[in-house]
């Protein structure tokens, strides 16, 4: 079986069938990290030669402030009617990114049903090796891949797929998870962290770090032992909502202000993920979008979030999953060059816009798809996205005394059927709970699905 034609069964076997929910989420492509750029956004082409760079303090190398996240790659219909990666478009977008100064490309053996590394390797291999830095991860989520031999095989396979003989930035993927015991099983008890440190010594890994989701005790433990591990970089979630409100939104999360400060204390560069919270900060309620547009009519709503994420000096690069060329161009306009936020603008986003978003009490879903696939076919992210969208727009039919109730009720139900096929809606959740451990935001997914199902049933009965 060729890698191009890898089957879902083969992929799950390679990554580990016990983590179907996690790996498929990581495997998702063509997602909505940024969604469509708003129609009033800039129509000009981004300039060449104007990219903002940050210096890696260890190597002195200049890293583009905009990093290309290869998790949500463009798709096209395949010969059998199913969507496949659009390698031609991937190549075009990578070429355009490199032409405009992007040199950091982030992938994983688990992204895009196991095919992101291969697609990334094909696109990048057409360019001189000195023109790009490639980042990938040890995505050994499943106990079957905790075995030393399996984990080492995953590491070597990444090099083959990426067509490289060294990896610029290598990460322990999503440490935290279920706590320190799981971390030890993935990286310590099998000797994998020692192995990777030796690979760094040998030069086959240029920079070694980790990405963080989950228990703060694991994050703290790794930084407390920085004298032993000498982390070259750490990947954290940072945006103007998570800066002060991540823990308030969900008590399982940690505020970005704490994570960033702990890295700064030790002089460890931060790589930023989720600058838009899965697109949520590009799709604000209309009244908040108007506020931002009033302040700067020429800038897109997304650009405010990217400027926020790129302003701190300890940030090495900001990752964006750019499915469409419009995403890439808009982000290039933001970082070619970066116009750092003023202190007043930072406070405005943190204290005014963020507080209003927290007040909406949305389901904190980033549409990352880490919870997918559901064994019973429920499209969890699509259900949450539709619910949040209606709530953000003020059209959620909560009050049957509202003069617009009947209109909003009809819009919600029709919109749900358009967004989520009937056989994949919340009423098909059996509360098995398989999804919940894999959610980086620690959403109580079964309970939320049950609540939405009851809400929908009430709307139907009132019809």
C-alpha cells in the first residue's frame, strides 16, 4: 500500500487505535482555523522582503514571525468522490509563503490522516534546505506507541516523510494530557527523552521543545528541570482571550500570561499556537467586529489577534493553519512588517473585547477536531460551532416571548441541518465519553451535547 493511498485503518494502526479521537482530530485538514477573511479586508498584495523576523537565541538564526501550520491543508475531491489533499495548491501556497519570507513550517505525523508530513516534505523539498525550518512532533498519544521501538520508528519516519536528514524544531507533542504519569510513560520510562537529547547532541535535532496542553503540573515540572533538559523553545496557546481568561473560561486551562511569564524567566522562546482560537477571534459577534473596524477600517478582525500574538518580544513565531490563499495573504500583510500593538491597544483587547467575549459564555470549542472521529458519527465540532455562531449573533432562540423567537427558531433548526447532517447531530450521542479526554480545552463534551440535544428537542416541540 502506498503512503498516498494509506487507508484509515492503516493510519490508526500506525498512530495507535486507542487514541482514535485524538489522532483524527490532529489529522483533520481543510479546517477553519481562520475561516474566510472578512469581505472588507485589504485587497492589496503583501510586499516581498518585508517579513518581520525574530532571532533564535541559541542558533542566532532569523525565524519568520509568521509560521505555517500544516494541519489544515487545502483539499480537493478525489477520483472516488472523497476529499484528498490538494498537493498542487499546497505547493503553490508554500511557494508563495517562502517568496514572502515565511521560513517556519510546523507539522506532525498525526495531521491530515497521517499525510501532512508527506505533503509538507513534497512542497518544501523543491526549495533549498537553507530556505526553511521544519518543525514536527513525537505524536505518541496511544499506549501502543509508548514502546521505545515504536516511538523511535515514528521519529525516523518523520525524517523520511519530510525528506530531511535533520529536524530544525522537534517537539514532545501536547504534554500535559492526563498528568505526570502519562508524560512519564510517553517520554521518561521508555528513555525517549534521553534518546531525543542525544539526537540533539548529534545535530539531527537542532532545537528540542514541547507543546503544552493539559495539566499545569507537567508544564511546571519540565520548566523546573530546565537545567537538565535545556529546552530550546516551548509551544503554548496565546491570544488576547486566553491571556487572562483561559482559566476563567475553563478551570482546566492555564492563563497564557502565566505560561509566557514562566518561559520569559528562563529565556525560553515561545512558539504560539491558536492565535485565533480556531477562528473564534476572527468570527466575533457583529457588534464587536464593528468596534474593531471603527478603530481601524483597513485591518481585518483577524489581524488584531495576529498583531496581539506577535507583539511580545519573547515570541519566536506565530503559527497559523492557512487553508486558503486569502488566509496566507492577510497574515502576510499583518507581519510584513509587524506593527506592534501599543500598550493601550493591548489593554483594549484584553480588558474590553476579551471581557465581552467571556460574557457570552460560549462553549470554548476551537474546532481543532481533537475529539474526532466520534465512534457513533456525531460531528462534535460542527454542532458546537453552529451553536456558538447563533449565540454570538444574538439569534439563539431562548425566549419564546421574544418577537423574533419564531424567526430565530426556524433559522437555528434550518442552519443546524445545513451545518450538520441529521445522522451526525447531538441526539446520536450515547454519552460514551470517549471524546472528552482528548479535548485540549477540557470541555465536558457529552454534557454539552446532551444540553444542546435537549435544547433542539424543545425547539422542535414548540413548532
